[in-house]
């Protein structure tokens, strides 16, 4: 597990910002948090070894982020690269 993934997984439900590269090659900034279960509908999650699921606070949905493409994490006014 890399340092950025570890920071996300240990965020304990705090709001964080993740900068990552999407599958189509574009960069995306996601504001969200882990541990949100209110909107679950019983769908299938992606491979947990490769992806991390974050609830997108702006769009109100779950997003799967490839752990290998994470460039930056911002949490508690701290930027981790």
C-alpha cells in the first residue's frame, strides 16, 4: 500500500480532497469521504485491491478511484503527494 492510499484509508470519515487521473487520462479533483453508507443500493463494488471507493460530496454518489493513479490527497489543511 502506498502512502497516499494509506492516508485515505486512515482518514476516519473526515472530508478529504483526492486528485487522481481518470481512466480516460484526464485529471479529476474529488471532494469526498469514506464510510458513507446512507446511499447504498446493493450494487457491486470494484476490486478492493486496485480501487478505493469514496463518496463524492458534490455529486452525491460513490466513485471508484484507482489507487495507482492518485497524485495528491488534501486532509486537515495538509497536502500529501
